[in-house]
């Protein structure tokens, strides 16, 4: 399964709102009186619940389909979440008000409420559609009163503030740059050519973010991203800084916390208070909005033509694979070919059960794309909750604990016409080797 990592601004966007809409995708969840879609996995022994003004500490992972967007285990230390009055029906504040310490639950919320940009527009990641359900797996670990939290924070914040000043001074003593009135420092490592961007221009950027001490925090992994200048896409420092860049140039932006996440930080992304940041940015290309939109229209038309060719070719590819691999089982009504390699002897998973599996993914040509065995860590998901592709939900539910099977999954119950990158283009039938390790109610 593909695990995604968000940039700083995408994480911020994704956590802004927690509204809940149509509950149909969560029909197997309990519908609480305050509108929260909730599924209990474990009840805690303590009776204490978070109150408005308290700070909740919890473990959390967030999924849309089979893609993990956040896992608190990726960040060291506890992160407090301030409990406020609900802003929407079924939001995270409403969900926390239901929990006792030790409770383990899944909260269901539509993605339409999760990915909202600063202007209030829907900004869904690639492959996510309006109305898709998303899931928060949460365990509440402890609660702290506002008074206790503030006393502890007062000491901590002063230490963080002093540390940031010292780190900024040390960095700038070794790296000279142009300090702007806002406090932003721009260091030009490779001189660019041409003009500075105008509002609306689209900049193709590669960038990485690190702490003032040089610890990597985020990177576009050498890939370029398109950013429209003049829009709020990241921190204030980044938004301002790219305006001082030219095509072909390489720059460093020294962004003090007041131009990033300030004295609050962004705990859910692992960013502490008074966290100064270094952006290393390469301007690959810059063009007007009109030229960019024309280019995108041409690329879209070409992609649609290729996708249609793949759609028409898919049935023949599946038929060839079935013949070449001597598959004799008939497909299910959905088109899934379920080939049992080793019959399990344990439980048959039911809707709502948590299953743990090892898997290896191949394309229809036999090229290995992913495997949980490479990391040695099995993958877990809840059957029947749309946390994985339909072909997985259907196929794994046909296996018994301890069983091994090969799943030949047509694109109609995989990713359909959605392009999931170079490995899984639109209308790609997929082959999974799956071992069902355990089933938990």
C-alpha cells in the first residue's frame, strides 16, 4: 500500500477543518448524538473525558482509502491537541468529547471537510475524490488541564524562544544573505536569470525544508511542484521568499518562526513552538498563468488519449495473463480472480474486523512494484471500511487466517481511470500476492 508524506503546508491544510457530511459511507459506525461517526475497538478503564479547554494527548493515524497521510508514531514525543468547542457537526473536538482515557476508536469524516485551502476551496490530493470517506484511528492516552498545561508551557516556550535566537544567530554568522524588513533572509547560491515572478505566474520548484540545525524535515524528493506566485501555499516566509527568485536560480530562505508557525508551532506535523526553518529552493521554470494553463490543457488531452487506449487494451491483457498463468478459476461478479495458494485454517474475516497482511504487488507484466516484506512490517486495515481498494476488501474477506492467495484485480475494482503515478497508470490491472496473518475483532 502506498504511504504518502505531506508537505508542511499540506499538513496544515488537511488539519484545518473536521466537518462531517453525509453519513452513508459510515453506515457501520455508531452515530453519536453530537454527529460523530465512531467505531470503538477498545474501551479504556478510566472515566475521565476531555473537556473544552483541556489538552488531549493521543496516538493517531489518518487514512484516505489505502493511503496513509499521517501517523503520530513518525514523530517523537507526545503532541497536545487543544480541545475546543465543535466548529462543525462531527468534528474532531466533538469526537474527543466522547472518549475516555484508554479508548481506541476509528472516526469517520468525509474528505470534503479535510482538504480545504486557506481561501476555503476544496484542495483534494491526486487520486482523492469529493465524497470519499477518511478515517482517523485514535487512542486517547492522557488529558491535561489548561492550567497545568500553561504552567508547563511557559517554561518550555521561553527555552524554545531563546534556542531559536541562538540558532538563527549561529546560522547567519556562517551564511550571509539579504535580510528583508519582515525578518526573512534570502541567500542566493546560484544566480537566476530573467525577471522576478509577477502575481499569477506559475513557478516550477524543487525544494527541501530543514531545521536551523540542518535536520531534514520535508523534501519534494527531487520532483518539481507547480506553485502559483501570489497564492498562500506554504508559510509566510516561503510565500514571500519565492518572490525574490528568478528562473534557474538556487536559493536558501532562512525563515524565523514568526514567518512560519510562531509560538504555537504545529504539533500534529511535529513542529514545536519557535521553530525556525531553512528552505532550499531551485527554480526550475517560470511562466505566465496563460502559458501554463495552455500547456496543462495539452497535457490533459494527451493523457486522456493514452488512458482511453489503456482502457480498451485492459481486457486483452487480463485474458493473456489468465492464459499464460493457467488460471482456471472463474472471476467473481466484480471481475476479481481469486487464486488460493494455501488454504488458511483460522478465522474468516468479517466486516469491521482488523486484519494484518503481508503483500507483494506486481503489475500485469510481472514487474514487482511494492512489498510489505521488504520492510518486514505487515500492513493492517479494517475490512469493509473502504480503507483499501475494493479488490482487496473483497479478496481478503474470502481468505482464512493463515492463508495465502494471489489476487488478479481489474482496474474497475482497483484505481480505475485514476493515474497513480508511473508505476500504476490509469486502467492498470494489478496482481497481489497476499498472506493473511491475523484477524482481530
